[in-house]
């Protein structure tokens, strides 16, 4: 049969398009579209339940759907591999799929290379809730949700912040009006609500903004029809992120689909009798997060999901993935699928980080397939988050309270054979979400001082927490707004939870936010400049819970770069704290968090930019020095490179 080797979905040829669909129990399948006034074009079935047709005259932008005649019923179905959904209902409603032509997009990122794993600094954001711009670049999320191209207004901001990758919450098509993105139903199609239509009066300014950003880098502009749909707008976002030195990591949800499917989704795609989820082509009868778990025992289902991830590599130039709740996949018989997934993706793009959210034995999900593991590169790790938050909660009890820093010391040590194998964070989309009823936790400033998230206690303790995150081994991740002291819970529903929007305008008026942004930006720069802060070796050589002080040593092989980090949660400055040092001589004070309180703080407590380690051995170190450690402060001392 001619279609046995054809790719799935709709794919343009020189004379039309091929259409291929898996529907083994269907009695017949035809494709209908505006290329033939929505008349039937029959597809031919092969021995494995795949249906195929080549249809002449199909062009980019044509709409189509399948009409499936099944054992249980007959009806329209969207293509599970459809690259884009239409905005408006076509002749037979509801929405159909667009035929797209990905090779025509004019990428500018040929020279871009994603950062090494130990150079990753992630920034997690939600397209709809992050930012929405008006003609003057002002935030208008009270009037509209954010769009792919709205992120262009913050691209230079993110580049200046210094993050090396944005981790987007899921952007695959979902049915609900607003969503975190974890209830996707069209896995190959970008969410259409994040798109601006070419007929919208605002489209021109987004188009001009994209070309302005290209022009600043001396690159040719996009043409008139090169941003006219959701696929191209998402491609442009990724393209421009790369142009500005930022990798893009997608959050993929393969543990379940839906929660809100709709009659034309891939749910009961081949229209077997409804009411029995075990007879659904793609899904089991096991629920998760309001949707249904995939049937991982089916070779075709496994291949569908693997093809989906590879598709984002190939057509969208995505740099890596974070896989949601891999634990659920494991519980439902998907271990071999995970192995096949990581094997395939690593073969396609070995430099791409494959990050698992997995809450069982994390070492198992990181081991290679040859050792019975799932083969992921890194895993989401909550250890440092819990330890730092626990210390902040103790400190918030007052100056006389004992702060247990032992869990912090334990959480700092690299696990699983390398620091880059753990993704650390203090906030994420789940724990600081306003309507999370099961595990909601305050944002860091509100935890640091529950009575006033702008007080000195909140400001200084927040710097302490972020200081540990960005000087610890591992891959650090910031959640949107964390870099400038955002204290409110967030929501994906910007039109409903209007009081929970990220307060971008505060950067124009709130001194605490401005100072904390500078602090975060310069601490990220320090991490990039000091090789020891990106290396694995670590020695937590001093923990004193009564004094509320923790100190650790980081270094590179051969002693080319040595760093000592001292972090104090004491509410008064230590003007002379005796501390061990790993080598004698002069150390420069490379960073002092106290400088950033009312920048630049004229009363900052510090060490005058340098100190000399010449004292007796102490804390297991060969020498020592007397250190000034500011109240609720982090001080970084360095020798060598950087």
C-alpha cells in the first residue's frame, strides 16, 4: 500500500497532501475539507489499521477533518496529529485542523546551541498569565490573556536577567477557556487562544516588534505571511529566544490527556461503543488529574507520544523537555515506554535535557536503560525547596528561635552522580497557585514575613533563600515574578483572579522589587562567572543552628576556582565570625547580599571587598579567617577564575 511509510497526519506534497490516520476498528474513514467543499475523500485501510489517501490540490491553510464510521457511531474527528486548529468553526462545526507547511518558516537560529546541563538556569512561565502588552508595551492582562508574541516584549528583560532557558508550561491545545495546560487534547497543535489573528488590529505591532528584535541583532525580518497562525507565532517565539541566547524547554504531559475532551477529539477516535473506557483507542479507564491515562501497552500509542516529542525537536527547534508526573506513567505500566522515549530523543538530540517529574525512587528514573532505568538526564527535586522553606519558617518565629539548617546542608549535596541531575527551585507553578487546595505554599516573601512581605525581614530572608538556590549545585529554576519579590499567589485565569496578576508595574515604583531584581540579576551573573558555582564538588563544612549560620565550599578540579559561600539567618550582623577556609591567602568578596537592600546600601555590612585567610585550622579546613556576615545575608568569597 502506498501509504505504509507515509508520515502521520496531513503532510503537503508537490501536488497536494497525504493524510494518514490510525483507526483500527473503524468501518471506513474519509477526509473532508474546504479544498473540496467538505465532500468525502475515502481513505484506504492497510492490514494494521492505518488509513491513507493522497489528495491533489491541498495547500497550506486548508482546513480538514476526518469523518469516521465506527461500530458504535459515525462522526467527525480532528486529526490527533493535526499541527494546528482553526480559530472559527468551518462549514461543519466545531473547529477543524489546518494544513501547515513547517519547512517554509524562516528560522534565524542556525548558530544557536543550548547551554550545557550544568549551565542551565531555568525560568518557568505560563504564556497566558506571564504578560500581555498594549501598543505602549504596558501590561493589559486585565483585558486579555497573554499570547505567544507577548513574550517578545519581555525577551530583552529575560536576556538581561541572565536565565539560560525558559520552561514553558504546556502549550498544547486544551478545550477549557483557561488552563495551566495539563489537560491537553490536541498534542501536536499549539493552543490557539495564545495566538493573535492577522485580522486583529494589534497584529501589526506584534509583527513589528518581532522584526525590531531581529533588526537589533542584524538579522533579516519576517515576511508579511510568516507570522499568520499559531504554529508560526510559536516558532517565532522560539526563534527569537534563540537569537537572544535563551533555550526553550517544553513541559510535556504524557501521563494523561484531557479532562475536557469533546466529541471530535481523539477520545474514542475510531468510534467504538461509548461508555466503556477500556475500548477507547488511546486511553485506559484509569483517571488522573481529571483526564484519562494513556494505554502504554499499545505500540501505536507509545509511538504517537514519542513522535510528538520528536516533532517538537524537528519542527519547533525545542531544546529540551520537562515531563510531567512520570510517576503516573510508571504506575500504569509505562516503564518501557519511558525507556523508548528517552532512547529516541537522545538519539535525535543528545544535547537536549530530558527532565522527569518523578516522586518514587528518583535514582531509577535517571539510570540508563542498560541498568533497568528510564534514562532521563535530570529530575525535579523538592529537597532544597523544602529545606530552605523550613529554615525560613523557623526564622520567621523571631530572633530567639533556633533554626535547623541541617536539612539545608543535606539538600545542598549533589545526588545521582552529578549536581546537574537535580532541578532545584523554591517556587513552582503548583505550590504557589492560588486555587491549589492540596499543597499550596506561600511565595517566598510572604513566607519570610507573613505580616509584611515588603519588610526588611521579608526582603533579607528572600535574598538569603535565593542566594542559596543560585549558589547551590544543580539546575536552579525561578518561577515567574520570583526574581523581583512577587508575593502573591498566581493563577492561569487572569480574567477571574485579577488580584493575583504578576505586578510588573511595581518595577516602576516599588523600590524593594527593583532592588531584588538587581540582586537576582547580579547573582545569576556571578554564577555564570565563577566556574566553581557550576561544578559538582561541594563541602558543607560549617552548620551552626544556634548561630543560624551555614557555610560551604565549592571548587573546580585542580583548584582553578574556589568559592566559599556563607549564609546567615541571624537578625544581627556578625562583625567577627571565625570560619574555616580551604586555602590561605587573599580571597575577594565576590558578592554580598546586603548591598542590595536600598541599593546601593550605604550601611552594608561587609569585608571591604576582600579578606585574608591566615588563621589556625578550623571546621576541618587548613586555615581560617574572621568574617563579617551581614544579618540575614549571603556572602560569597572567591579565589581563581571568575
